[in-house]
C-alpha cells in the first residue's frame, strides 16, 4: 500500500470485528473481515485456487463492524459470521473504502 494511504489510517482501534483489504503474496487485493482480540483472525472474502501457506499477508483495516460478543451456540456464531461478511462487503463497496484499495 502506498504511503499516502497508510497515513490516512487511525492510530488505534478497538477490539471487535473490522473490515478492510488483504493482499497475499503476489496476488491481488481482496475484501476481508478481521476479528481483533487476543488472537486476531483474518477471513479473506475470496476463493483461492491453492493454499498460500508461507506467503506474507498484508492487511489494511478500513472499517469497524461491531464489538466482540459471546454466543450461546455454534449456530449463532455462524450466523453472526455470515452477517459480518455481508456487512463487510457492503462497507467495502462504498467509495471511501474503495479508494483505500489502491
């Protein structure tokens, strides 16, 4: 990502679910959802043809979706994950997020 893009990012972020852009190895830039907590996890919204173990993953967080929460069941967790993915897609299609994809 270019320096002018990096300078526009916030200096801190709260724990929770965020969205943004991910770049893996020599591939393109893809939409992603990120869970920020003690053990951060990135979900790239893209189907890759092969594994990319050992590649460098670069991410840019551009939006906040919701705070962390506990779930009463696996089904509730899966439902929330799907909702987070749909919200990330919606946010990342907005002009203010698309301009940060460069």
